[in-house]
C-alpha cells in the first residue's frame, strides 16, 4: 500500500467509526427521550373484576389516589333504590360500587363498616351509604366516580367509557 492509499484508507476507516459512533449516540439519545413503558401506561389502572368478593371493600390505586371497589351481594343490590342503582357499575352479571376513596369534604379516606354497610369519615363525622351517597354532612356531595371503561370482565380506570360519560351527563359525579 502506498503512502497516499494508506492515508485514504485510514480516512475512510475513521469516518466509518465516527459514523457508527454518531448513530449509536443518536440511538441512545432517542432512547432517553422516549418514555419508559411504565410511564406510558401511567394514568391507567386495569382491574380484573372477577376477583372481588361480595361486601368486601378493596382499595385500589389510580394516579396515586385510592379507589374503592365494593362488590354488591344480591341482598345489597335489593336494598338500593332506583336512583341509587344508577351509580352501580355492572360488569357481566356482577354489580359494583366504584368511587374515589376520598371524602368530598376535605379528602380524608372514609372507613367501611361491612355490618352496617356504610362509610364513616372519621375526620369530621361525615357518612356515606353503599351507593356512595352522602348521608350525613359535612361532605358536600356523594363520593366521586373516577373515569372508567368496561372492557369485558376488566375495568380500565382513567379511560372514559360510555357508562362513565352517562354518569357525568346525569350529574352523578364530577369529573375528577
Ligand atoms: S374530611 Fe370527611 S368529613 Fe371532613
């Protein structure tokens, strides 16, 4: 190889290595801009609704907030009037109360009494029934219902399905 040829070869090799390096660093930069898979999924909580038991309150989490899931027994369903039933979420042949687990007064987390089938907020004594309706002040309104979409036997919190939009339209919940 002559001196000139060697110089040309070295120049090309250097360019190739620099090119690969540039592509690698661009790729690394793009990866750091892309959201992590967990962040992409953030904002949505998918719940398998076949797992809950009647009259057992389970507190799930959505966007860092507690969400109450209470599956109704046939007796609990029979105790609800027609207006209260409009807040009930039906999934397959099962019925649920799904609300934020935050008191609408100042945001404390009410406790559930399965014997009395009611919620008591210990902060200032507000109470709610199993439909999530306020039954004793100071809470100014019923427990809020988070956005949800029914997808087969799962419930996706964070998506606005038709059933949720109807509750909003009917004034059964505020948008949270
Ligand atoms: S925060 Fe619940 S009654 Fe005041």
